[in-house]
């Protein structure tokens, strides 16, 4: 499926969960705090801005934010929260679309670089970030660490989350570094709703090489937005890349 088919009106509606999940204050607060600090008083550009989960509170902190977003239904949800004057949005692919102006910060959160399904597209995304940044500007990526240590030989799937009413299951194609996330949502009836999304997973070392190809240097890497130490057991990371001055 194409990404614009995955992120349709129904997906955009399900995406917003005010106050809980990835919209919970303890998740969103540290994200916005760190991005506001990294913007350094300049303008920020969010790749895959979505419904404005991060852009809206970041703009409320006084950081001018522009977005790039492929899904028009997601932009429609954003427009219910902020108009074009508050958060301008360019509709297009984050690997190629160009937003007007220059920025001190480009950011790409919540694993979204993995929505680009080839290595070439992911490298192009880094180069597109560099194209928008002033000298010394930063590109920030939040991404999960592939959990292949949980995948024994001969097994092709892992359950990565399980709670009442929801099961998250990933199936892996290790030759192409592809994973499909299967989201099962159910109630007390005999029926369940299934949604799926394809991704290309990226190891931190491969991400660093992509950054080098685009002219970036790794400035920092932490396990989360609060600055926790990144270790061999970390399940995700927040990596900050910087262009030379």
C-alpha cells in the first residue's frame, strides 16, 4: 500500500488520542521541551507533521513551526487546531518536498523515517533536511531499535505490545529490512479490527552513515527525550545530527 492510502481519513481520526498514549503529558511534554531547546530561538520544520501532535504545542511555546505532510486527511485534522498562518504546511513527501525559508531545526519523530521503504528514500530524507537548514542547524530523529534479538531462527513475528483491547504484532523480512506492523483492536464481541503499516527498519549505525552522506555529524544520542543514557538494551533513541557551521 502507498503511504497516502494508509494514512486515510479513518487513520487520521484514530491518530488523535488527546491526553493519553503518545498525546499523554509525560510523553509529549519532554518532547516539546527538548525540541524548543534545540531550535535555539530559530524556526523549526517538522517532517510528517501529521495532525500537529508536536507542532501545535511547540508553536504555542513561541517556536515558529512549518510542516511537510503527505496525507491530506492528517492536514485536515491539523487545520481544526491551527490555521495556515499559525502552522504552514506543504503537502508532499518528506524526502523531496521543499518548504520555503531556512530553519535552525528539522525534526522527524515517532519512528516516521521508517515509513520510507527504501534506503535510498531514507538517505534522500537526510539530504532534504540538510537542504532546509542553516549552517550549524540540527536534524533530530526519534526511532525505535529493531528488536531482532527477540526473533529466534525460523520465527517471523513478534508481539511487541499487548493490553486489553489491543495487540501489536510485527512480521519481519530480514533480507529487505522490512517489517509490517499489525494492529488488532477488539472488544467483547467476536470481531476485531485490523490495520497494518509497512516500514523499513534502520539500525543506529546505518542511520549515522546516512547522516554522514548528507553532511551531518552526530551530536548526541539518548534513549528518550529526557536525556536518559542510550544503552544496548534501549528500545528507542533520540538522535541529534548537526551540520558544520
